[in-house]
């Protein structure tokens, strides 16, 4: 997957210093491995659970300290594509836990602290199941009502989240925030500019690389974000860089901060369209995107396919793609909270 097809998403690190060992330092001086400030209104603990493929996943479970605020609603959160739970998904999880929800931010298979022998691999099938595995875990918690479980997918995991909602009827409400359809952008390029010949050439190149990888016993890495900007990069690359490659959002376990995707990950992404059955989703869906985001068309087109009067597209005025990762004045948490309260009851 080339740089054009890289989806990098980001969050704020307000009030947090980054230590040389890769851990953030919370305002109270305690060790804190997230890139956002620690809230004094929630409790967080590390948990683990296993998906249907036998891969152990790592998560952070957030709960309100005020137990009277808990109403049994729980939300599993993942993304962006190439990020870890200590970044955007954790920020969403902590913020919604402050508002009374039990939340679970988790690393997808093959990334971050989650398992999977091959590292930095994406899979439409496995990553969709990761959401359902998070639901499995939440259903084991006595404080969670089995009829009050929702999910949030951010960036590329917005697409996987919609696929999970089509697959898993236990998911009662879904938010796709600043969504990418990774299967579409991988097979067609941005704005669908790739021709059939381009796609066939891409498949040839990826399969040739697969042969080389097998012979070498390793995996070639796709290009990632540059270590330095020249000023000639597309605006969206600059926006990603300013988050992932700076103290604002750098995390050592994040692929977009400190690594590279496995090149042949794109093989399954170009042949397995994840939104094929999104029109069968009966439960509520909220699709959120920025007015000025380069990726806005992914959400608008995905929304057009959804059916029913419990679906909504919410465009955030004057917001770009990365604003919905870290800009607390842009991320519509009031809207998201209202959506879940109305649909998880």
C-alpha cells in the first residue's frame, strides 16, 4: 500500500509531556501511557480478550468513578487505521466514560499490544471480528446490559465498524467517525481514480512481493509517513504528520508514528469490499464527518447505502479530517452522547 492509501488519524495530547521511555506523564506526575491528558473522573484498567480467530486482543476499559452515573450502556471503540488505543480511540473512550458510559478502547489484531504473529497486518475479516470480540468481552461484565452495546469506529475502523454492525446484531448502535473505506481506497485510490489496468498492475506487484516475502521469510514494509516534511506533500499528509510524528500524538506502538504496514496487507483490502452488506444494518447508525475533510465522500457515499429512518449523517462545520481526532471543539461529543442515549435503552 503506497503513501496515497495511508490513513493516519490523530488526537490531542493536551496537558501531557512525553517522556524518553515512550510514556506520557500525567498532570499528577504518575506514569500514563496515553497521548492525552488523564481524567480524574474515570477509572481505567488494562484488559484482554480473544477474538474468533484465537488472537488475544488488548484493551483499556474506562468506567466512570461515579458508579451512580452508569446505566448499563457500553461502547467498544477502535481506530484510526494504524493507530493504537492510547491515541484517538482512548480519547473517545475516556470522554464518553466521563459522560456515564462503560467504554473499551482496543488495539486491533496484529497491532499495538494485541496479538497475532505477523505484525502490522490489516484484514477486513479479522478486523471486523475484532469489534465483535470486544462485544463478547463487554457482555461478560455484570454492569453491562446486553441490549445496550454500541461501537465507534474511527477513520479506517469506521468502515470496519459498519461491516461489524452488518454482521453482529448484538451491536445496537454504531458511530462511524471521519470514516475511511479502506477497501475502496486501496482498490480504487482516492476519488476512485485508479483504472482497471492500474488495479491489475497493483495486484501483480503485491503478489510478486508475496513471493519475495515467502522466500525471504519476512515481510516487506509499505512506505509510511515521512520522517521530515519537504513542504511538497499533500495537505492531508501534512495534517497526519503534525499529529503522528510530533509530541502532539506520537506513540511508540503506533504504526503511523513509529512503523510501517505490511505491504501485502493490501491484497485482501482490494478484493473484499467491507460495505457490501451495509444496507442490511437495522440498528441505528450515526455517520460523522468534517465539512472540509478530504475523505468526506467516504461517509457521504456510505450513508447513501444505509436504509431506515434510524440512520443519520452529521457534517461538522469547518472541520477537516484530523479535527475529528483531537479537536475537542470539533468532535461532536454532545451529538454522540445523545445518539447513544437514544439508541441504547
